[in-house]
C-alpha cells in the first residue's frame, strides 16, 4: 500500500487516497505501540539471569541458538522494519500532498478559465447604452466588474506562484503545467484587452451623451431666453420701463456668460470618438446652437434699444407734460393781467410783476424744449414705431404761444409807459 504509484488523476481522487492513507497511518501508529512494548519486554527478558525458561518461550532454547544477542538482533530488525514503514508512509503522504497541490493548481486554472469565458461572453453581448442614464448604469456595473477582475487577478497571481513552486520541486513533468499557465495567461491578457476596450467604448458613449445632454440644456435655455428678449412688453411708464431694463441687462449678462459654452461646443465635438464626431447630427446640432445664440444676442440688443427708446418716450412725455403745465399757468397769469393807465402802476407791473423772473424761467424752459426736440429727433431717426405719436406730442407743445403772449403784454406795457412819459413831458 505504501509503495503504490497511484497518486490520483484529479483532486477528488487524490483526496480519497489521502483519506485512505490517513487510516493506514493511524493503523501503523496503533501497531507501533504494541511492537514497541513487545520489543521492550523481549529485551527485558533476555537480560534476566537464568532466563532459560524465558529463552524457550522465545524459541531461544535448545536449537534456538541460546544467545540473548539473537533477541537483540530480532528486536533491532523489527525496529528497523517499523522505521522503514514510517518512512514509506511519510514519503507517500508527501507524494500525495504534492499530487493534491498539482491537481488543486489545475482546478484553479480551470476555474479561472471558466470565469474568463463567462466574462468574455458577457462583454461580447454588452451594449453601450441608448442614453445618458443607461450609460451611467452600465458604467457603474462595469466598475463593479473591474473590482471583481482585480480580486481575480490577485488570485490568479497566487495560482501562478503555486505553479512555479510545483515546477521548482521537479516532481512532475513540467510540460502540462507550463502549457496550462501559458494558456491562462493568454486568456487573461485577452480578457483585460476586451475589458479595456469596452471601458473605452463606455467612456466614449458617456462623453457623447453628456455632450448631447449639455447641448440640449443649452438649447432649452437659449429658447427660453429668446422668448424673453423677444417680448413686446416695454412697460407702461418710466418706473416699469426702468425695471424691465434692469432685468434685461441681467439677461444680457447671462447671455454673455453662456458665450464660452457655445464656443466650446465645436472643441467638445472634435474630442468625441470618430463614430460620434463624424455624424451629421452632431455637427448640425452645433450649427443650430450657434445660430440660436446669435439670434438671442441680436434680440437682446434690439430689445435693449427698444426699452431705452420707450424710456426716452416716457421721459419725453414727462418733460412735455411739465412744460405744458408751465405754459398753461403762464397763459392764465398773462391772460388775467390788466395793463394799468397810471404811470406809477405801469412801472410797478413792469418791474415787480414778475417779468424779470419770467424771462429766466422762459430761458430754462426753452432749454427743456430743446432737449425734448433732440429726443424726438433721435427716436424718429431710429425708426421708432411710435414716431408719429412722438412727433404729434412735440407739435402739441406750442411754446411759441407763450412767447407771443409775453411779448404782447410787454408791448402793451411799453406803449402805456411811452404815452405817460409823453404826457409828463408836455
């Protein structure tokens, strides 16, 4: 049993042989105790003086040689045989352990190959997703597989070390071991290449869908902003128009901040994979965004001009109204003024009746009228849609009637004054 050359043809069979060998070792161990006791007794009896009866008991009497040395020789022989049996048992256990290590190595290699085949099939059937959400999901799954790959890689390195250790012992033919190690290394290398390629494809798909998502978000923002800058609400008075103008300037600032994102689209498109970069859809999309951005900028400039024009109209209207109120007040004052017949009263009216301050007010008012006329001319030249109404408002402001009335009153006072002076001289 101990010199058997049967070391098993697979791991399970080797395990069975080791179990049987363990029973055999247990039997040897049990028998060793009895043999050791018997040998000790034999040596003890052989040393007794006058031990002839005992010699006969051991076959050492007449015809047995009658020499205690024979007992010692036989004890030594049994001890030697027992020791040889133990060496054979230890040798066979070592051979079975080595065989188990070999078949365990082959089993690990087979499991590694099976796992590699499974992952190759999974990678071969995997897609890269249809949208950003699915790509992110697949990317997370791929990261999990990379973690599993790392764990398996560490186990594979340990298995290869075991193979190298088996080869170093030179107990088995190296051909099968080396061939299996070479096959597994090649398959592992191919798996890592396929895994890296799939990861690259996932990253390319992720870049493309992120580019598409960012482009869609940018288009949606530009469309909303275009509706804002295309609004025909220019306010209904000075205060509301100023509020709209402040809001519009904030929108214009945001539009300017988005210029970098629009400009970067072409560079982002150029960094995509060839299959995504060379597609007509992506290029058309970039052109559409650029055109839409240009329309938004143009609309922003136009709306700002319209708001400023509207503000100018409302301010002009305020100036016109103020001037009209002043004109009406002075017309009523001048219309109610009576020219006195007495010289003293004429001088009082002429010097204290407010004509000097009236001249100053009229010069200031004339400056306001010139400002109004300048605003009107700018609005008309700029093609303001309310040019006719603005012109009519300007025409309605008849400053000359105040001037004529003042001059007429001054002439009347001057005439009375001349007559009075003439009478005095006479």
